[in-house]
């Protein structure tokens, strides 16, 4: 899958209402959705950290400050540098919210709760977990999780990414 196709799939996941625009509310709701899925309170320090990192990410994505991001704006912003400096910390913080036993890894239930809270279908989450759990121990580490999403977003290819975002590109608005 090339980088443009990967961007279309990620953008469609971020665009929760499917209107072709990712709003500030859609993006920042990600932290709230994961916190709620994991039964965490808004004032939990992990939630506060994730929310702050999400706000920082949104400020970086919404370069013109209008509270909206189009696909073209997303593709102009997205890439390896943006992933490494902005997205990876947010994804790590969201991972930490889902890591209920704080062991640095997610089991299938935690992973599925995380990804469905982030707008992926549960069946895709299960397939993505299986693809990423290469050693079959039933756990996915934080670094492997982030590296797999990075590989997907940068167009390098990721078995987890392919499973997680397995929507037909023809179903995604141009």
C-alpha cells in the first residue's frame, strides 16, 4: 500500500462522522473515548497527559487554526517527521490508557477496546492484534504497536495496519 492510500485510510478513521473534514472535536474526542472505554476518570493523570498531547497534536495538524482539517491538509502535514515528533507521543499516551495493568503491553481485550474507541471495527482490531502478535504470546508491546502504525502511515507497509484499516479505498471519499 502506498503512502497516499495509507493516509486515506487513517483520515477516514479520524473523520468519525464521515463528512470529509476532521474537526477539532473529532480529534480530541479520541482521548475521551479511550478513557471512557477503559473506565478512567477525566482527572486521571494518564488521561490528562493524553489529552494534553492530543491538543498539541491537533495544534500541529490544524496549521491555519480554523478547527478543521481536510484530507489535503492532513497529507501535507503527515509523514515520518510529524509521526515521530507529534503522533508517536499521542499514540503512546493512548496505549498507556488502555494498558490497564501497566505492564507495557496490551492483551487482545485491551487492544480491541483501544482500537474500537479510536473508530476501528472490533473485527479489524482482532485481526490487527493477531498480525502484530508475531510471537503468539497474546501481548503487544508499546514500541511494536507504535512502530507498526508508523510503518503504515509512512507507506512502508504494516500487517497490523493492513488489518486495522482494511476498508475498501473505493468506500472512502476522495
